[in-house]
């Protein structure tokens, strides 16, 4: 059974995986000092920039109210990872906020830098709206080449900053979309306990290794979780600390997203948007994951459910062939 599972998973994901590999453009410039470009077989280049860009001096805020907020509260900005095909618009988005109350920084400017050829370059400046949200549309020479690459934002007023990722790839590229809580963490509620009780969040045995094998084979991992977007940096840090491969993260646009229908609707929307341009396999651990993946158009043989935490909850769906269950990550992404 284990051998059959391994062949099935690798075979399902391998269909068409390298069809566009010969057309994948690399950065048009040679790598520069301090940065790296890692070209994985059959995948887009992973372009990283060392440190932070030279952002220049603080230029002060447009509003005195902004200065008051930033003087007494810690920055809690977040950038939203871009996932786009090479022919789609490239829009860098995020939210600027401060403090425990997540007070938005309204009508202020943020400089955005992208990593090209291993070096930072200024992509442009955006201004936040009434909610502290910003969006910068990249056009012409500002568009990023194909690749997984670093993005950095610097608030003009006080030069607080944040990082995020951009994934630009040919249409039809292969994605592995994975839930996080209970799927990659040791159990479903560990993260909530860590937030409120300060407990350590463990990882599922073999999960990081399995997703790293998928990455090495040319597939891009995208992490989709119902956690609120305020936990973006905490999620990135946990994934990196536990050895998971680099990839875009998608978090819910609310502080708390209730289980059940709200979670299904959110994941269906996010995964459906990805599935419009990319070939996807999905990993989850709950019935809501199966429902969301199916509603987003994924075939049953592309949906994999981690057991046994919610074995009873997903038993009927698995018996009906709506997804494939697995007990250990050694069964996934192995030739």
C-alpha cells in the first residue's frame, strides 16, 4: 500500500510538471554581490537578497496623528505574498499597522523594493488608504521576472520595515498547496495554545522533509491557513525554523476565522484563484479541507489528508473516494 501511495502521489503531480521547464526565463542580469539565485530543476529561480535595501533617511509622516501612533506602539506591518503568472498584473499589497490594537497607518507612504538578480531595486512608492492597506501595481520595467523572490517594504515616515515574497511563474506551473494547523503542526490547536499560553509548536514528523522533496522536484509550495493575517510573520518564522521550504503564505483577512463554512469559503476562494492559473495538489487534515479543495476544482486524486487526528471526521469522505488519506509524510513525494 505504501509503495502504491508513493507512486500515485508522484505520478499525479508529475503530469505536465516539466512541460514549461525549457521556457522558464532566469533573471536577465548576472547575480550581484550579496545575493543568490538558486535555479532548481524544472522550477523557477529562487532569488534572494542579503540584508535589507538602502532605504534612505526617515522623511517624517504626512499627518501628526501618524507620528503620535508610531511613537507609542510597535510596528506590526505585513506584506501579502504575490502569486502570479508572468502574463498577469503584478500588484504588491499589504497593511501598515501598529500596536496590540492593530491601529492602521492611514494615508502614509511606503517604499517597496524587489530582489532582481540578487540585488535590491526600488519598485515604487505606494500610499495607504483609510484601512492602512496599500497596493502598488508594477508595470513596464518595474515588473519582476519569473522567479520566487524577496520583497521588502519600508515605511517612509519612520523606516520601519517588513518582508514578503513574490512568486512569478508560467501559467500551468505546479503548486502544492498545504494547510498548516494540524497538517504541518503536530496537532490542530497547538498554534492557539502558543499564542495564548506561550507553548512551543511542534511539527508533524517528516512534513518538512516531504515538502522539501517536492520543492527539489520542481514544485512550488504555497501555505494556505485560516489563521488571521496578523500572524503572518509568526507563521513565516515557524515554517523557516522547522525547515519547511520557502513559499508564499496565505492567511485569512480577519483576526479570527470560525471553523466550518467561513473557513471553507475562504480556502475555496484562495485555492480557486490559484487553480485558475496553476496545476495544484492539496494537503489538509480536516473535512473542511476536502470540501474546500473539491469546491475549488481539485480532483480527488490530488487531495491528500493527514491522519489520524481527524480520522473519524474524514472517514466517510475517504471511503467515498473524495480524497486520499495518509498516516506519515514518508508516503508523499517519494519516487
